[in-house]
């Protein structure tokens, strides 16, 4: 099984690297967003409980955006594989379905975290000094977010027959998930309903964990009263639940 | 002889529509069996159940002794499947595609490189091993896909209309690869092509989810017991009418008359003596005739 997981994992990465447009697009988008939003809002946005400007607030948010988009869209390969017949060949191979899930999720996670790390490496430009501890926590946060959303993407991809349906559904899901994760604006200044949405959104805790990392493990993070422990526990829990859901899906016949 | 495939009283329904209505079928260890039938006859359902992709309503299927419902992993280990269209990722190279398959089907690591080399040679792709699969012609991609399906030398290879859309030369090349792998195990080939069926040890014809014929190509054609006589005539329509009046099964086909009769050989001299017959050709029944008789239509009608 390990062998099959490694082979599927490697394939996801190979296929990605051979698609130059995908590599460029996925890197350029968050950088552009960050610069436009960061400098655009500039001084007109003040984060409650934070002296720093919007640029450093938004950076972990852009890292989260990169992770979310890359993780979810990497599972598009499941829809494509069904159309090309590759999925059927994998389904009649003597492998547990969990191997298929792990191959896809690990592949997507590698890509998502790899790309997000390139964005995260710009932290010093925003005046952030996470330190080694902070960087490791941010890395862990990225991995947990990526696993959660790759697994979630897998569940959706298993049910959807066309890439068009997949894009349509994912845009509906992704944008609110990202907007309501504390990546773009903080919980502290939001109204009651939006706040509730943010609390129910598993990505909020991943983004919180990212912030703890990027801000160098402070006692509390800008614009939120979530503790490091809460963020970590919920992030791990979300990843486990999403993986279990993906394996359960994969045990049924695909769409 | 132990069986590579043992299907017993298999039944499956999609909603109210029965797809398989009690199919029983065995394929011997190194036997090659053609599965014929019109579209909707149940061929694909039978193959999907055998490939562990679909659960039957009733009945059993064993692949080299492994029950596809109770021991799907064991069954999958003994199975190789070649689908109607190649199950290949176009972005990978030929060698990478086979390496992925080797890992998926669990070819032992020590044998992997050799096995892949052999498969590439078998498929005639030695000088293309580093090319992207997406750059291969349709015929080459099919041969690679066949090599993929047979890579772990399965006890039973399932092939679902594997040459659809290929030109005659590409088809021959495909079957040559299939011939070279005959010693590995049994092959069950669903096809619409009678010349492909003729290359098999046995022919099984499905119609409305039942086996309506099962035997060697020779046994089936001789059991049909009706040779065909083709008569050359300047007046085929009139000739056919006269012969029908004489109680023969005759009909004009183009500028000739087709007479089908169990006693065709005995009729040759009499017919040749007629002034309105210029020539007589005797043709033994073909698998196409067997198929038409079994399902009540010609294969072209499907």
C-alpha cells in the first residue's frame, strides 16, 4: 500500500509541474492579491488589538488562500481521472481505497504547502519575524489546512461528474470559506452573524494557527481571542474528520 | 482444469431493466473466450461485475477462485482490465505510466524494472519509452494500455471492446501483443468484430442478459448446419423468385442470389445446370451467421 501511495503522490506532483500555466497562476494570484489589498487598504484598515498595519495582517491570510485554492483544486485530478479512465484502472487495482485517498491528499498537500511557503517566505517584507518555532507552527498549520481541504475536495470530486460542475461548486464553497476564516478581516470587528459563521468555519482555526506561527507565537493573535491550543485541536480534528469522510466516500462507487 | 473465471447464475437489474438474467459461464486457465452480443445485451454489466466495479443482485463470480464480492482484493490481484478507452494519464511518459501501474498492482520491486522493459518491448514502444503518452497515436496508446492491463500477468484478463476505433493494421498489431501474452492466463474479450471472435478458443453470445450460444467457433458454425450458396445470374430477382417457388430459402443480394440450405452441397450440380445461373459459389457459415441466428439480427444492426 505504501508503494501505491507514493506512486500516486509522485504522480500528482509530476502532473502539476508539467503544467506551467498552473504553476504560474497559482503563484501569481496570491502575490497580486496581497499587494493590491495590502497597499490598497493600507492605512484605512486598522486591526483591533494590533499596532501593525494591514499588510502583515493579510500575509497569513494570503498564505491560507494559497493553501485552500491549491489544495481543493488539486483534487480536480480525481474528476479528470474518472473522465480519462485512469480512476477505473486504480479502482480495479488490489489497493485499499484509503491508499487512493492518501495519494491524492498527500500530493495536493505537498503542492499547497510548497506554494504557500513561497508566499510565507515574504513575511520579512511585511516586517514579520516568526522565528523557527513560529515557522514550524505555521508549517504545521499549512499542512493541516491542506489535508482538510484536499480531503474535502476529494469528497466533492468523488460525487461530481464533470470538471465544470466541480468548478461551479468549488467557487461557491471556497470564497465564503476563505472570507469567513479571519484571513481577510478579523473576527473582532465583525457583526454577530458573520462572527458565528467564522466560529463554525474550520478554516478559521487553521488561519488562527497560521497567525500564531507568523506572529512568532504571541500570547494572543491580532483580531481574535482564539487560543493557540483551541486552534491546534480544532485544526487537527478537522483534518482527521475530513480524511475519514474522504475514505468513506472512496469506499462507495464514484459518480 | 481449474477455472480462471467461474460465473454462476449471475443476475443484475438496473431499476426495472434486467441486464443479466441468469448467466453461467466458465473460462479455463489459458483459454481465450470472445464475448459477443448487441449493445445492451449485458456484456458490459458482466465485465463490470467481474472487475469488482459493480455488485451483482444475485449469483456468484469467482476469478481464479476468489469471489468478487466477498474477496474483492484477492479477485483484483488476479485480474487485469483493459477498458474501452485507454486508462492512461497523457501527461506521464510511457515508462512512468507503466511504473504507476506496477506500484498499483503490486509487482514486486525487484521485478519491476524488468517487467516494465518487457511490457514496453511487447507493445513495440522501445524507442518511445520516454515520450509522453499524450503524444502517442491511437493504436500505440491502445497497445500501451494493453501492456498496462497485463503488466502483472493476471490469471484473467478482461478486455472490453479493446480495439474500437482502430484501423485494421493497428488492430492486428494489438492482437499480436495479446497473442504473445497468451501463456500468462485466460483472456475474456468483449467484441463486436467477428474476425476477432474467430481468433478465440471459444465464443459466448449474450442476448437480453442470457447466454444464447457457447462453443468453439467451429462447433458453432457447423452446428448452424446451413451452408450458403451464392449464385451469379443476369436476372437475380427472377431467379430468386423461381427458387423460392421451388421451396428454397433464396433471396437476391445485389447482382447475386443467396441460397441458404442444410443440403447446399447437394444442390450445387442442379443449380449450376440451370440456364439462368452463370456460376455457383459454396460458402460455409461464418461466425457472423451464427451471431445473426443466435440474436435474430445481423451484427451490423447493433
